[in-house]
């Protein structure tokens, strides 16, 4: 199945397309610091963002040559979803290394840095 042509509005963030894998560190007031492994895939499928937390997010922000900064403008939660109220992210590309930070707030927790990771391109977009 051929991938559709990239929409012109997506060209500034096309550097994200593909699969990225690596490790990161996190912290949360109720659980403390932790390390984790992660794999992220960015595809153009017409869907904005899917979370395994039972939430849907609308986010807006800015794009520069190699960085993206976004903040949620709305967060909706399923009946069993995590009580997330706000999310902010920064992605920055340097060569084949994608660094990111995620800040998150919940009903009882103010906005705090939750995750920080470094991923390497695992599969270039043109090879998917």
C-alpha cells in the first residue's frame, strides 16, 4: 500500500516521520524517579494523537528547523482514563537523535516535568 503524498502543512515536521527507539528517565510525585525504554512511530494517517492513558488531546505550538514545542489546548478523558489536565512537549532533532521532554499535570498535581528521553531513528520513513 502506497503512502499518500505528504500534505504541505506537514512539511515542517516531516523530520519526525519514521520509527524511533531509545531510553529515557521520568519522575512523578507519587512514584518517584524511574527509567524506561521506548519506541515511537510517527506516521501520516489523518489521526492527531493516540494515548494508552485513556485520554484524547488537542495541542498547538510552534515549529522551527529542528524543534517542535506544543501544549495542550484541550484534554478529554474516558471514564477509566488517567485524570490528565495538561500536557506540554518539546521535540528536538540533532542528526539521527530525537530528544524530547514531556510535562504533565493531573487533577491533584501541577504541571511538572514527567519524561525526558533520547531516541535514535530505528527505521527511516522511506523504508516503512
